[in-house]
C-alpha cells in the first residue's frame, strides 16, 4: 500500500473492457452492444446499494504479491475472491473494495482506500496479472503478467499510461522496487532480473519504450526457482534478498552478483519480507525464520500457528496456541508482510489461515489477530433454525458451511462484540471445526489457480442438512457417504454408505408432516429415504431418474411437480406428477406456504409451479445478465424475496410477487454454490468455489418487509396436534 491506495491485478479483480469507437460510422451492432452494457451497468448501480457486503470469511491470496500493509494506519489488505479486504487487526474490523465490473480482460486497478473508489486502471496484459508493486515514491506501478503473457510493464498510474515495457521469458513469481526508485527486480523460475527505470526513461519520447533489464549472476543457483524477493532497506538498500523454493536465503549485491546464501533448514520455502532490521523467511510446516539483513546471521524462529486438525473450541486458555505436540503437522507459510511502524508481521498459511504477530520483542512474540477459513471450494451453507433457547443446541443466528477441505465449520452469526470479548484463541468468527476423516492434507492448498494450480479433487463434504428440531446435522460427501452428527456436541453419530457417487442434496421432512425422514439424492440418480426414529434405517429407494438429481424438497400438500405421494399403509412413495421442460432445471425452493415451488432454469428464467396441480403459475427472468445459467435459487423465510445465483458469478435478489430485481451482488470469483437468508431476515449468506463465505447485510426496508410478512404468517398459523395419521408428505425432485 502507498499513499492510501492499493494496487491489484487479475488475481484480485477482473474488469469489463469498454472499447472506444473512433468514428461515428461504427457498426450498429457494436453500438447496440455498448448501449446494452451501459443499461446493465446503470441497473447494477441502482440496485447494488440495497445490499452491502458486511463480512468476508475467507482469503484467496497464493503469495506475498496478494498481501500488503500500510504503516501509516496499521491496515492489512488481501484478496478474497473479487474483493479486496481491508483489515484492522487490533479492532477485528473489515472494510471492502468491490470491483463493480466483470469481464475477461486482465486489468490493473488502483483504489483509494479511504474513499473505496477507483483511482486509475490500465490494461496491458493479455492472460493475467501475476504480481504488482508500487515504487517507493508511489509514482509508478510495475505489473508482471502470467507466464504466457510474457510481459513486464511500468506505468504512471495517475495518468493511466504505460511508460516502459518488455518481454520476460520465465515465469515471474515476485517483484520489488528499490528504495531509490531507480530500478526494480523480478524473480521466478531460474530467473532474477534487474530492470533499470531511470535508463529507460531517458529514451522515452512520449511513447512506451523498451525496459532495460540485466540478469542476475546466479552462479551455483542458476537452476533454482526464486519464489520470494525483496529489495533491501536503509543501510542495505543496495542489496537484494531472494528465497528459493528449495529453502535457501540468497543475497545479491549492487553488481547483481549472488554474494551470500544461507540454508534455512526446511523442506521448502515460499516467501520473505525485508525491513531495515530483519529478514523474515516463510517456510514449510508453519515456520518463519528471522535473519539479519547485514550478514544473514540467524536471529530467531517465530512461533508456529495452530496445528492442522486443531480443535478451536478448546482454545480458551492463552497457552493452548503454543502447546507443543511433536507429532503435529502445521500448514506451510504462504505469504508475509511486515509493518515497520507497529512491528506487526502478517502471515498467511496454505490452509487459508491468517495470523498477525507482534514482533516488537523478536524472542517473545505475541499474537494480535488470527482467523481460520476454508481452504477449498465451499459447497453448502445452512442456517440454524430459530427456536426456543432452552431447546437449542447452537447460539442464535449461527450457521454452518462445508467444503472440499473435508471440514464442516460452525460460524457465529454476529461479529465479535468487542476487542475484549474472547471467543477462542484462533478465530473470533468460528465456533467449531468438524474434521470429517483423519486426513488433514485436504486442508492445505497447492499451487496457484491462475497458473497451473491443482484442480479440485473428489474429496470433502458436498451438502448439509439440519433437522427441524435442531438436534442433528446430516452431511453428504463426494464419495456418496452420509454422516450424521449430533449438534449439541458436534460428534458423529453414524456413517452411512448411501450412494455410489457424490451426494448432491439432502432434505429433512418438515415437522408438520408428522414424520421424521431424511431424503438424500446423488449423482448416481437415486433418492434414498431414511427414518430418523429408526437410527436412519433405509425405508425406500426411488429409481426413476435418468440423470443426476440436483434438488429435492418435502411438502405436506397433496400433489406436486415431479412428486411422490405417500401410501398411508407404509412409507411407499409413488409418482403423482411429472413435468418436463425444454430447458434443464438446476435448483428449486418452496415458498413460505409450501404451495408453490420456484425453479432455477438453464435459460436464466425462474419458473413457479403450483405444487398441488403441477401447473406453472408464472415465469420471470432470474438474472440481469444475458449470459450464463441459473444455478441456485433461495427464498427468504417470509417468502417475500428470492435470491438467484448465475454462472456469471453474480447474485440477484427479486421481489417474489412482482419478479422485479431489487438488488444485484457481485464479489465472488467463482460460481456461487450455496445461499441462505438468515433467520432474522437481516443477512444473505453466500458461499462459492473461491473458498469464501460472504455475509451481505440487507437494508432496513427489506428486513422490515420480511419481518412483517413473517409476523402475519405466524398469526395466521394455527397449531395442529400431530396424530398417528400424518399429513401427506411428498418429495419434489
């Protein structure tokens, strides 16, 4: 960060390109396309203010290039999807910078942190932006493209113009400006190169000129991968420090020559941060080693973070964090940034955890802040039912998420009440982490998604369901197994080998049906019905589907779309309606009365069907975009609003009765895989393939409208006594 602004690349944001039309005779199709985009932009601006991003539970940086601090304010910045999170560690408060544009062209943007407004942008890369850096005087920004882009560019960001550029043949992982702004250095695969800005500017004549670069003299390290880099500061400003992936700390002198190196005694290393007094080296197994920049003498090794598989609910005593376990495994250090004013070192680890350490006393380091987030795709989110506190197992407003990292996480619904209110030592947002299975390797991410990162493996928890009485949690994994947990102690009660492939949806029967059933559906085209009162014994299997089943719902009505009725002589589900559309149906939800179902369709429409007759009541567009596919649909508890997620990664909220779009949300960098309105009607919670959980705060008008509808619904409802002859439950699928 420099002068209150933060430079970001494609790994943080994407942008829409608006091409200039050079003459009045431009093609009508182009003009029409621009008008349509302009209308969409105006519509977004008119609706986005009704919903505000309140909290981000996640981080997506993969190197120190995606982590920065501001010594003037103590703020730390990092990417989470397409959002730049500005964190105040001591206060545990966040602000956010959202990119309001979307598209496929890499763009470097500069944002004013105080105003959260864009100050400049430039597009000088084709495939992606690997890293960016401000010059020390904040006049210039250097940006390096992905390996296939092969471009390094320097631009005057206040003018938005590129002043010098050149090609680079190696993959670049890090960049750093010298203290006197005369040059910068890039590091990467068998690559250290010094680029001389002053010499380049001398040849400039109102145009972009070639950057003048000279390779570092690597000597014995000519085949190394240099994954971290920083130019020296103060008395050592003429030196350059690099770290290799094999675990060497290297020092280059002013003649670009490798002058000295030291073995970090680690299996691997990823990052470093340099100040006048210290060189911090981020290594494997949660290790951060500290050296002197003058002579590379070893000074200290900092505390490691939590061990993989830690029980955060036990972290109530200060000593719990630093309790040693020789057999424990720790996440690798991924990114570092050091604030020389507050003397805070921010560390990001490869299990997507963030720690801020106080290193004023390098031999007695304390923790200022920490947070633990999902490290893989977040597949599902469930809110805990609003019920009598004496019967509740979880705090009011809490919610659960599940991920490919093989964990189920229980979150507080509200931010921490204040700096003095300690929930646990590890995270002010987390209540519990449930580790499904003993393999903790799923917690650690590998590689960078933008440049050959490892694809999502077939592991982890795919979907969640909470029983109406709030006692049980059902979790379906990607291998077809069902896991039943007791929510009071979060202990696993049962494991059922239910399906041959991943479980895609789970649904408990509502209380009003008088039955205690759990339905699971899978990519194997089967629906299984389990009886909760008989230890989740299998009651029936439904075989009719010829493709993956993506949504199922119970209802207590007499007939419904694609539904199965119950034979009262036993639990025998049989088809009562079957509706076929010309478009693929991806998801559905029932309205507050359970008389209609809203279905998200491939053609971006929401189709609403009457459950009793199976006839379509209405159809309206479920996305403001003309591209993509609707993937998810979710009703609020009152049935007033309906939220949709589209494959273009955006979210829309519609008035259910009128079909009018009342809000558009954007910030996730991957598709939105799950959504839930909070039980108090104040928030919309969204989860995504980018590993992040977003909490959006709805405006007071929307919240009051939903609460009013809920109150009216509760007044109209008459309590019914459940007898031995229950209501007719059905499954919509």
